[in-house]
C-alpha cells in the first residue's frame, strides 16, 4: 500500500507563533462529522498541551475524551464559540509520533477522520470521561494494577524447543540478517514449523534490545489463547499482553496500557492490535496473513495485514507474513521480489503430507451427506481407534425450511435471504416434545418460531432442505452409533467455555468423530486425527466474489492440514459435484505455488487486485430506489470530476451501481458502486475530490466507502 498524495487533516503539530496570546487545540474526537474540533487552551494549561495529549473537552451538554492533533493561534470557528479544554488526562501514556503517524496514514488512506481511527483504537474504559462520583482510583490506575508481570527469567526456555530443521534455520537466518525494514513471506503448510520460526524470531528481537517489543497478529479470537500459550511456554518470564474484542473491558484496558507503557514486551492480538501504540516495536508477525478477518468490517474498514506492513516500513523493522496459502497481493509481492520469500517445504514432524482424494458425488445424498467411500473410510479409522473430522462450513440444522406442497421457503421478512433452521439448546433436555427448532436469519439475526403449518397454504408438510452442522451431527450419530461425536461451530462457541471444553475433550481422547465449520480448520494440533472429510465445498466454488476460489483453496488446504499431522497415513476426502475443477487438482497435487500463480495470471488479465486497485461505495436506504438513485448521482458526480482532469479520466474507471448480493438487509435496501484504477495515487486523488460531494447527494441514504474492499 502506498501513501496517498492528497492530504486531508494532518496529525502533526502546527507551529504556534505565540503572538496572539490565545492558543487553540485541534482535538480529534470519535465523531464522524469533522476531522477535528477546536478548543481553547485555558491559561492553567498553557504550555502544557501538545500534540498527542489526551484531553477532556465539553461536547454538547456532556464531555468527551479526545486527543490533541496540533495547536494553532487561530480557531477555525468564531472565537466566541470556542469552548475551553476542561482538563488534561495526565495518566494517559504519551502518544509517540510513530503512533500519530500510523493513525494519520490510516485516516488518509481509508478516507476517514483521524478521530474515527484513533479513539476506537483506545479501550473504552480509558476513553470514557470519569464519572461525577469518581472512584478513588482512576481507570488508568486500576488497569495498571491489573496487569501483573510473571516472575521468572526473561530468557526463553529452550528446554522443550525442537532443534531447527534446515529450512527453518535458513528462514530464521534470513530474518535475523535483515537490517531495518523488510517484509518476509514465510510460506509453509500447517505443521511445517512456522510457529517455531516465529518464536525464535521473537527471541532474537527481544534479546537485541531490553526495551524491544514484538507484535504478533492472529486472525481469530479463538486462536489467541493457543498461540499466547505457546509464547508463554517459551518466554515464561516475559509479560505478554493479549488484545482482542472478546476481552472484558478491564482486561482490554490493562493489556493495552501495559503495551503502551512498554511493560509488556509481547503483544498477541487480533486485527485491532495493529492500532495499539507499541513504543518499542522491533518486529511484527502476521500469522495466516491471507485470512479475510484481518479486514475490519465496520467503522474504518482497515486491513490489519496492510497496516502491519506499513507500520514496519515506518519503524524500519522486519515483518513476517506467515501462510500456507498466501493472498494474491502477498504472493505477487513475493514473486516480484518486493517481499522476500522463505519456504518451509515439509512438515516439521516428519509426517508426510496427507493423501488428498476427490470423490465425485451426486446431488442426492443420504442423510449423513457421505459418499459410500467416505463412510467406509470413517468406519475404518474409527475401528482402528483413530479420530476423523467431517468438515462442513454451514452452521445450523438446515439452510432453509420448505413446504412440500406449495414450494414456500423460509425467507427472512427483512432481508433477501433465507432464515436458517436451527435446533436450539433445551434448558431441560428431558422435557417432552424432543428437540426445539427456530428459524434464524444469519444476516439480521431475526428469529421466529417454526410455523406449525405452511404460512402460504397451511399444509403441515414442512421439510428442512439441505444440511448444516447440526443435522450432519445428528445423521452421523445414526450412521456411527458407537462413535463419540462432538461438534464445533459458532453456535457452540457462543456459550462461554464450550469451545474450550470441546477441544479439551478432543485432545483428551474423548472424541472419535468431530463435526464442524471453519472454526475446526484453524490452528489446532489434533494428535490422533487421521482423516478429514470435506462434506460439501461446492457452494464456494461459484460464488460471485472473485476472491472466492482463493478463499476456498485456503480453507481446504487448512482443513486438509489437520489430517495426519502426526501419523503416517493422513487422508483427506473432498466430496464434490465438480471433480474436474482445477482447484481440486491443485489441492491434490499439493501445488500451492502453482495455484496462486494461475490465480495471479487471471487477475492480471482482468485488471483485478493486486494489478488494479479498488474502492467500493456502499449505500443503504429504507426505500427501494433511494440507495440506487443516490449511487447513480454519485457516479455522475465522479464522472464529472474525471472529465475535468484528463489524467484521472485516463486511469480511473467507474462502474454502474448495482444492488448488493444480499440486496435487502434488516429492512434496508443496499447497493454498491465500484471504482477501479491501475494507479493507486490517482484512485485516491479522485476519491478525495469525490467524497466531499457525497453527503450533499445522499438524501435519505447512508453511505460508506471501503478502500481495497475484501468482498464485492
Ligand atoms: P505451523 O506453525 O507451521 O503449523 P508449528 O511450528 O506449530 O507449525 O510446528 C508443527 C509441529 O511440529 C509442532 O508440534 C512443533 O512443536 C513441531 N516442530 C516444529 N519445528 C520442529 C522441528 N524443527 N523439529 C521437530 N518438531 C518440530
Ligand atoms: Zn405451502
Ligand atoms: Zn434477516
């Protein structure tokens, strides 16, 4: 990602010449209406306020905490309207210029105000104005007290560390030799020993400098404890901070502050951790760099992976991007030498890669969704005391409920989608009536009871169509009555501790057959697992999004990586109605350089990322035509801007507005407009001219712009 050339607001200090005597602070607040807000620096604080300071300011009848972007001698609003700063938050950690620069870049690049980036990046407890009946201790004091560093030696515990394989040693040497900024793609299948390389890299960064800190990004909340555990085992004396959105507010504040203060030297977190201030940052690791969850999907739609690379370049430090299936963007950079490619070609355990077979199946499948060969393979593994996993990336009981008489389908009232049939947990399982079901919309969360009869014709012949993990689990229990079956998906994980309990049972050998979604595919080291059956990957094969095949390939590689990590006879069976798809051939051949190479060739042909750059304007409104109407006007406005500047006209392309794939969501109609360019700076120049016009055109539509959209 490159710097944009059109500058909006700046987060650098404005020189004050001191002639007028009145000093104004430009304060960033988490309010989307303006880049910053002017406040008077009261005499009591004169000379004590600088860029990066946290201040308490009046806002309407209330108060807010904001961060000073700079000082000025003139206000941008009438001087008599300017209100004074109420106080300086002295306990806040000093904002380094590096952090302010990162925020500034992020705000410009994603075309947002600095406050919209900066303040959501600060834990809520710390940016909430202290209440009137102030507790004895401030939120800062409590957070600082809460983070307790472990006692122990700061040097890594190498007792249980394996000796490095040659490829690992070579990768580590390359990482250690690097001077200053460098991006490294650590390319290796699951189990190839990437994490071991990360641990050594952390050790060498920390050993080089007593104030050095390392940032480790993981894609999923569920993966943070696992990786943090391995880091903790290796660095028993090192304070480790964890940051993700699932933490309780108090924990989040404690971790964030420990990192900002430099007390925690290792930070393991999800995408939001990239925006934490890490004053001693000396190295960054982005595990599973291709994972879509690095892209923030609300507020400022930033890519934590891209920001990690930017951050590394700002701080002149190395960043390691690890993956078995790199994103097209990263692969292209590695192919052209911009990133350094480090390959771990084999599994570290010495186990051979699993055998991957493709099973052609029909549309009509038995209730357990298994082809004869898959059923036989499971039976064989179970009889032998091994574990098997059936992977189905669809939660719930069945994707839709249908009337056998008139063809009615369980559509959501508020979305252009079906409500999914879910079996709900019984408070009293022994209660009469057996399983209870509900219809749930996965888009808006809308729920309803299952109707007794068809809402259209009254017939009682309502049937689930298709299969989700709950139904699969039920059918597998019939097929394999002796097997101990456990399921993991987001419905299970929603109950606190349930996912951990399930995984403990798996590791403890109390489970024979696992059923689950994506959640089971990532990061887990299942020692007895010998067989993976991919039940139904076909939906993702023909999705509209151009990134769908890349994602499917990544998911399948990942889930395949679960099989036989420690055994010699790992086996993967992929059931599909389209066995001729090249993606499956690449998977079977373990061709994980050939697949992305072909993908890049296709992208180049079509001018898609990473060869072209995109921005997506999304709009939503209650009335069906409002959003599309607004986007039509927005397109005309952009075309006028392009027409006025030949350079932009030659390089920036604007498509027609179209309804979004799920056109109606929670009762609102949604549409999108794609803008593309082969030149990133020109795209951003066009966007900066265009965006200020949009509010005037929007009418009753709400809009948001996504730079580098991850889904189209
Ligand atoms: P990845 O992160 O690529 O999935 P890991 O680093 O977790 O791989 O390694 C997979 C397994 O192999 C782990 O159990 C790890 O302890 C082990 N391992 C890693 N490196 C080596 C090595 N050099 N020799 C033996 N075992 C290793
Ligand atoms: Zn009907
Ligand atoms: Zn809905």
